[in-house]
C-alpha cells in the first residue's frame, strides 16, 4: 500500500502543481527566454585553392526579454560563435530598451529602440528572405554593414496592419498595410567594433505597399546610409592597425572616408513563392578600409555597385519542402575592371517545426567566381540545422 501511495504522489502531484496558479517572483514576471542557433557543416575550396571541411556554430543566440510595463520592454541577446581560428566566443548582439507609443497621423505600430539595437535594413530583409542560416545577405556578405549597432531608432508601419489571412498565409512580420519604416542615428561601427571617431551614421528604410488589396505581397523599399567609415583621424582601424592611402606607404590620417549606401529593393511574397530583386550603389564601407592583394590595409573610398536576385518556391504537394536560389553580382571598385564577383547559391530546405520561422534543415551548394586573377574560384557544399524556440 505504501508503494502504491508513493507512486500516486510521484505521478499526480506534479500534474496538480502544473495546473496550479504559481505566483512567480516579481523579477520573473514578464520574462521570456528563447534561442536561435545555426549549426552547419561545410566542405569546399577557398580563393587560395585550399580545401577545407568542418562543422561550425555560426549563430548561438540566447534571447532574454522582459516586459517591464505594457509600453516598455527590454532585451539582451548574447551570441555564441566559432571564429576562423576555431575559438568559441561570446559577443553581445542586442541590449536595448524598447518603448511603444500610440498611433498618430499615418504612422502606426510605433516603437523606439535605444541601446545596441536592430539595424534598419537587415532585420527587414531577413524576414523576406528567411534563410539567414545559410549565410549573410547580399551587401553584408560584401562587407558593407552588419545587423546591429549602438544608437536610437524609430520603427513602425504605414496605415495599420494587413489582414489576418495575409499574416497567417504569407508573412506576419513587417506587415504594414501600406508599408513600414525605420529611421535611426547610430555610431556606425556595428556591434563587433569599437567606435573610432565622433561621426554618427544616419540610416533609414522606407517600404511601400502600394496595392494592399490587389497585390498584397508587392513591396518597394529604399534603404540608405549617410556616414563615415570606422577609422580614427590617426589612420587606425578598430584593432588599432595602421591603414594606408591606396598605392602608397602613407598612413591614412585625416577625416574618415565617406560611407554611403543606396539600396533599391522590390519584393513579392505569396503563399507559394517569394521573389526579390536588389540593386545597390554604395561608396566606402562600414570598416573604412579594405585588404589589398598585398595583404596591407587601405583606406576605402571606392565606389561600388551590385545587384542580387532571390527566389523561393514551396513544393505544392509537400509544403514543408522548399527550393530556392540566389544570384549576386558585386563590383567593389568601379574604377577597376578585374575585380567583379559573381555568386550562385542553390538550396533545398525542409521545415521541421513552425516553418521557416522555427526549426528547419537545409542542403546548399554555393559557388563564387572571381574576375581577380589573384584568386581561385570558390565553392562549398553545406548542410545547416536551424533551431529556434
């Protein structure tokens, strides 16, 4: 009898506690904890013609969020990654306060982030093309910027939200009825660098959805940056390495180089497919320098241009299975004729849990062609497991 009673307690007491209303400590009320992890395997050949193969951790977010009041939230996100030397490191990706405020005029769903916050462009782009786990997006892949920085920014929608059907069948993110926007002032150095000058970068994204009732998935976006590259007046980068004027042995002292981004983006999203086209006309870079073929660091004042096409198709008889491809062309120096890069990515993905916004598995092949005669063409095969909870 005693053993039966103990079994009863062990089985039913936890169930009773689960059904009870447990009064959480004040500090834990409104707290949520989640994760976003990219675990991949790559095997290929680099631009020096060397083979490589290995497992990697390319993202390891631990998201901790707190609702302090209905209008004031907080977030901290450390990111665990493995660097090129094989060391596992932790970086602070996000740490900010988030203030919600009322609709006014045509501006709705408004909030302001202060701290180490979202970049206006990439969070939007990655919610149109959800395959960031394969690798970085087009311009980030070409070292123009990254996805977080310290500053203040205002985000919101134009004219309310899309209807429930669109958000359930197409995309619930950035679902402004007539579009969405972001305006911010940032250090400009990005989340992985220290600030090396006093310049602040002005960054803006404006997205318009002109026909929400006729073509709800059609959006036109402009994204721009007006700033300076992250060099000191003494010609040092964030690692305190010396940077030189191109073609000389003279240290690049003086005002930091200009950093401009002008991006035009068209996207169409539907339940069965998504297609995008992106054109960029840029100058300089976020870092303010580039690495020459001789291994030296040079001040980056180069004019750049590029375009990217991406498309995804959902297999109609098995909707968890999707095929997608991306084609990029990037010219890092319009004054040079032998440095254009062309990239092709092809992939098949399988949803595991909650679609592309949850857990999924990818098989990918990528090839990068170099016009530069100093480099070999690159390629790799890849598998990726995305875990999100």
